[in-house]
């Protein structure tokens, strides 16, 4: 999970979806962004941030399962 206070957005980061690259890119554009949890589902958004816009990262299910299997 990535919290970006500058634009009041919470980015949900499921495992095996390129989240490390996304985090570095967002941090370069929004230096106040924080990552309280590495991976979290949408229902795990902390209280107080639950009214902010939520954005998720998706990956094709077969590619994701193959990546999890090889991991």
C-alpha cells in the first residue's frame, strides 16, 4: 500500500505486479508518499485514509500465477 498525501490517493499494491518500480517512480514524483505496508488488500486501508481515492494495480491472472509459482 502506498499513501500519496499530495493528491489524496491510496495505491493498493498486490504482490508480483512490479510494485518496486512503481514505488520508486511515485516517490520521485511525490516525495511525501509513504509505504506503511508493502502489500495490502483494499480492506486494509488505515482509518482516516478510507475516504481517499483508491487505485489498484492489476496484472493478467495467468501471468501473476505463473510468477507466483516460479517465485
